[in-house]
C-alpha cells in the first residue's frame, strides 16, 4: 500500500482484500486506520523500500534474459514490441502500461515470475539521477536508448543533459551486457562515450547509418503496415511490420537487435512483427462510422514532444483519405518544456505546412503560440481547453476524413478521443491479438 501525492493505497486495503489480495504490505504507522482485515499483512516501516527489496529478491532468483528500455520517445512502443515478439519464442514478463518510475519499476520486478525466459522493463525519468537506482535493481543484459529529444526539457538545460540522464541506464548493465543506441541520433557519439565510460564493452547502433550493427537496408511504408529489409548483425532479415509509421520501423530495428542479443530465434521474432499493432493512445486506429461514410481516427493522445509530434504528423500524412476527405490534425500541448515551450510549439508550424496539412484544431494554453503563427491557408481553430474543443471537432468531421489526435497525457485529449468514439459508432482496426 503506497502513499502517493494524491491518494494513499492504505485507503483501498479493504477493497484489495475483497478483490482477492492474498497478502497486504502496509506501513506500521497506518495500522490504526486499517481496522480489522481478514488477509495476512506484512508490516513495514517504509512500504516503497519494502517493494524495492521484493523486486531485488525477484531479480536475484531469475534466470531470465532482461532488456531495459529508455529514451525520449518510443519507450513504451519498443517495450510492447519486445513483449510481443519475444512471446513467440518464450515466456515473457514486461512492464504494464508505462510503469517506468520509482514505483512502477520495483513493482514490475516484484511481479516477475521465477520461470520467465525474458523480461522487458521500461525505465523513464523527469530529472537527473532517477534512472540510476532503478536500473541497478533491474540489472539488464541489454539496455536500449531509443532516441534523445526535447522531452522534459523544462528540467534540463539542453539535450546533452537529457542524454547524460538517459545514459544512467548503462550503469546497471550486467557484466558483458550490451548497449543498443540510435546510430542516427545526433547524440550517438555522446551516448557511445558514456556507455564506454560506464564500462560497457559491447555498444551497438541501430538505424539507417551505414555503420549501424542493426541496419535498415530497405523500407516500403504503407497506410497500415511497413515492409522492411534489414541487416541484424550478420543476418539478413525481411519482415512485415504490422504497426505503420517510419518511427515504428526505427523502433523495430532496436527490437530485432536486442532480441538477437538475448539469444532469441530471429526468424521467429521477425515473423511475429507482422501481428504487431499500435497501443491505445500511441497510434491505434479506429474506423468511425459517419452516416455518409467512414472516418479514420488515429489516437496519439498519450504523449507528445517535438520528436513524437513529427512522427505523428508523418503518420497522418501517409494515411490516405477517401473521396472528398481531409487530413485533420488535432493537437494539444506538449508539457514539461519549460522556458523552451513557446518556441517549440511555434516551431510546429513548419512541420504542419511541410506535411501539407490544411485543417488544424489546437487545444491548451501552450498551443496558442502555434495558433498565432500558422499561415492563413491553414484552417485553424484554437480553444484553451479540451472541453471547448470537443464539440467543434465533432461537428467538423465528415466522411472520408482522417483525423489524428496528439497531445501530452496531462492535457486530457484522451477525453476528446472518447467523445469521438462515443459520438460515432467505432471499431478499432489494429487491436493486439489475444
């Protein structure tokens, strides 16, 4: 039972017992408020410290090959792709949702079954020093850094500082472990240097760069998938990637490389990519049923920073409309950009114009900076909040349209997605098979 900023897990102890909890871990100071409970309890001074010890114990007993993933964008997508493809070759344990912080990582460790073959952990951060203690608990055999971009820039002076914070993931690698880094990223050399300074003997790059160990050699992008060829170490791979987008192809190179490094059968892993699908809030598509024809909704409402905005706009641009349909971008604030926020939001204008998008709906106080600089030939509607924006977007959609919703989670654009799904009967087009 963990006490957070807004809620205290101890307040839900009775509900947990009714839901079938076998044992409760509670703080000694909370005992008087718990009353009589029928489940056994482990009483500790510090519940989070106890959870960390449980996680460390679970890691110590495990013989699984472990992969840890960090980066400014693509962490959860890469983690879920690894979960999916490694499930084709063994028993996999992975972080739920985006359980990547000082609560989520030890909880994921503590839940790790003793008999799993592979485990995949997502490790995030908002500030320097947050990854180091988490990765030292996880002790991965492979550490992936997806990319370095202006995410959480409000807490850092520049992108180099972000790269250094992400590089803490190297400090927990098992002896003989490997770092898998984006060879196309501008911070490649800095990350490579920091990996070697941390004692990492094996540093591999992924990307299109000719010197990448895990290198893309060919790519055909389609609206609902991509066909790729790649050189993964010494092995040639041809695969269909079920989730669309250039950014997904980039993530898949890291997935294939990491899978090879942990000894997975690469042919089976590559074949499993065909069934890969986008997660809710991270590119999942829905067909909305307008009375006069279908509308395609791309749900990117979970997170946003300048790099992921570019990837989402590219995905929108690659998705065909039907009939008289339009490509429509519904964009919300990118959070945690600090003093850089206004400049980075305004810079999205070049991206929008470059992709040819001419219908834009903007929501959130930070998006005002973009609304003020978009040219007159881009039809723009701006509202300060999602509630004011919802009816305008719903009323504007027509048959054949493709609408992409993208924002940071804290802006609440998931409510806009829910409103669209509720207003138009819908079906998801790429749900993960069960």
